[in-house]
C-alpha cells in the first residue's frame, strides 16, 4: 500500500488541494501499477508562522518583502 505524504504551507484553495491530491494519486497509480484503492495520499498544511528557514519564518519573510 503506497503512502505519499505532502507538507506545504496553508493558503491554497480547496480546489487546488484536491487537484494536487488527485494528480499525485494518479502519478503513483501510473508509476507503480497498483490498484487505486490501495493508494493513500496525505496532505498537511502548515501555517506560515510555523515554517522557518534560516531563522526566519515564511510569514516574516513575506512581511519583509512587502515592506521593500
């Protein structure tokens, strides 16, 4: 049973989230040739305030970019 986990920041529409889930599911089904019902795709959405790179959160980075 393939399990794919996706982690990304919040902010996409429900339609975009659904689209990425379906596209990933289809890619796994095609690449591995496994039954569709055996594929699991999990998507976690993380607030930008909880995602940090280089000691700066994505929220801080976006705010700084707006001020420049």
